[in-house]
């Protein structure tokens, strides 16, 4: 989901970018190579997405902190990391991550970390801010060893491509030429090509007239529909989605009245859409359709419905492997907003998710994609059975909300994902579970400084215990004071233990802020299955 930019790259620059990326293929051996060898890693955690969509997310600027798990790569005594942010990071946050490193003196790791900032809090993508500062680009270039450096980012657009070329180092991500395959419409094309079940829907449209026609067509094909999802082609965490309720205009269904009457009723109903982004209106949402495009899709109903995902990796040499499966925790008006996740996904279907993820990964690899990708699904249990209907929803050709918790688990435990069972095993063979959230957010948490949080963590022993490899790892700490918002990954040896660890963090924060909230935020999220709390 990239920023809308005019393609200003000449064939010469495009070839330069491809040549840089070809260096990755020469160096590649396995998924862990770049964590074990002597490399300089430039981390540019830029959310180069449509900024109107991004600003709908509270504390969006601080989401740059989600890639701070990359600092755990400093556990290798030869690795150097350059981490660039829009605003300077609080020193105690950096200290917190470096203290997680097993067997590495703090000072040794800190000497191999270079923190840089643009001192720019505007809504422009971070990578654009870097490019706008030639002296900063020069400083980064001088700090890197070109033959031993590569760049990682949240998502790859022309901005990241341009920075890669200016620095003369390869970008470990898909080429911006492939962005379409991570869009809503591109995802539907991949699913169709791979014969993967997905909801009935439409091709991409760019105006209101075509949008209404596609809604009419979908309702005609499926007269039993109660709701239809309208999705901006580029979105983030479900913020670009809206729900059209058909039940209140069922008397105007295509099979009951003439087409013109149905279209008029639909046009009037668009004014009453249920928007997932807070403060969104039809007046503002509709202006985005000509610029970003949109699709319509059948809303999947079900009494027992879950929202799992699979995360995969495409190596520079084109090999595809599955990294993880999750059951996502969704919220918002209609359960469309990503709030967090459980790992692993339920045993009922996680192996099926892996198989479908491999198919998608191979299709993407054939188009030249590399690095991480994710696929979101909806699963509905068939009444009276243990059978789950699985429908693919969208592809994320980038890092996502499930990337940082899983990589945190992997780096801290040195374990491995077991493809045969879909579980993650520590070095001692212990299955590991976690619950992760970017949205532990309450009004009474506002005003807590990162230093305050560290005091609470130390006093109440909420930290990750490297001896038991259980506990909580915190992120988004920079968003706590202004937004009352915090992220964390709570790791346990069972799903129940992970939940207990998470709940204790929330209990302690409630007590420390003087307002005990009996309704646990994560416990009350609209997930419709008690099995999330049990081992799978």
C-alpha cells in the first residue's frame, strides 16, 4: 500500500536499482544469513502509505518504533545498525531494547548502533523526509560499508527505491513495480489465479458511478447479502474500509424493483456507511476513490467467525517459506480494524493456512517479489461440525502487525518454527505462545512517560525473563504519554499463560494510574471464540 507518486524513474535508474538488488541474490543462503553475518543494516521504518489514511491511526508517527526489534540483531558482535526516525527516540527506550540482548555487553552493542533523526513531525513519509535532507543522506552513506550493507523498511515504494539508489545499497524488499499485488484489487487477482477461495466482489473502480454499478452487480448475484464491504485499494489496518448495510433497503433489492430504483436506494445508503476509521465521513471517503480506487466485496457473515493470517518470506533467490500463522484480534465498528493477534493460529486450520500461504508466496515470487508478505483470511465454522470455511481477504506485500511480535519471539528465544505442526519451539523444544497488541490504550494512561513505564516494569517485574523465556516485551512506548497507547508482546509456554502475562500488565498499569478498569480492553475485544484463551 504505497504513496501515490509519479513515476519519475528512467530506465537507467530502474536498472541501477535492479543491479543493487541482484547483490542480495549473490549473498543469499538462508533466511537467517543476514542476522548472522558481518553486515551494516540500515533500518528506515517509514510508513510510506497514503498519509490521509495513516493519520486516522492514533499515534501513527510512533509506529516507526515497531521495527525496533531490529536492534536485537546487534546480538551478533559484528553487526552494525543505523536506525532513522522522524523524531529522536527517548534514550531509555533504546536502553530497554539493548538490555534484551543475551550475552552482549550493553556498551558493545551501543557502539555499533547509530541513531539518526530528521527532526520533522510532519505527515510526510519518513523516507521523503530523509530524501529532502541531502546532508543526512550523505551522513548515512558515509557510515555504511557499501559492500556489506543493505536497507530494510516497512513497505517499499518509489521513495525507498530512490533512497536505495542514492545510498548505493540494496533494498531488501519487493520492487515498487510490484505494489499492485499488495493492493486490494491485486490480491483478488492473485487469489483467482491460484484458485484460492475468496469473497465475491468487484474489479477496481475509480468513480462513484462504477462503484454503484459493481454494488448492484454483487447484490444481483447474491440477493441474500446483508452487508457489503467497500475498500479503498490502499489501506492500513482496515482504516480504509466501510460497511454498506443492505438490510434497511432490502425492499429495493434488484430482484424486487427496477434497476434505477435500486441504484437510487444504494446511492442514498452510501451516505450512511459504517466507517472503520474514526471521524471518517462519506464526503471525505468518496474523494479518495478517484485517487486510490476502490473495490466492493461480500461481507462474510457467521456465528463463529475468526480472522487468521499467515506470514511468509520470499528469499532474494525466490524460495518461499512460511514464518507464522496468527489469529488476529479485530475491533472497530464492524470488526475490521487490526488491534492485535494470538500466536499460533488455531490447530483446526493453521496447516491449511500454511498451504494457501505457500501458493500465494510462489505466485508473488514468480512476479519477482521478495521479503515478507502476509495473507489475511476469514474463517467460519460450519454449523454442527469441526469444519471451517476459509476465505482469503487480502495480501500485504510488506511488513505488518504480526511481523514485529514474531521476530521478537524468534530473536529472543533462538527457536524455530515447526512447519509440520505450525508451532514455534524454543531450543529446548518447548512450544511458545504469545498475545500481541498495538492497542493497549486507555485515557488514564495518558501522561505516563517512558521512564515511568520502566519504573513500573522494574518494580512489578513485568520484563521478559531470559531464563524462562517468558514475559512481556513492550513497544510503541513513545505513544504512551500523548495518546495513552502502548504495544506489547506477552510470551508464555501456553496460550493461557501468555494471556495471564498480558492481563497482569494491564492490571498493574490500571493500578498505577489510579483507575482500575474492570473491563479488560483486550478481553472485551470482539473476538467471538473462547478458544483463543486455550492451547491449540
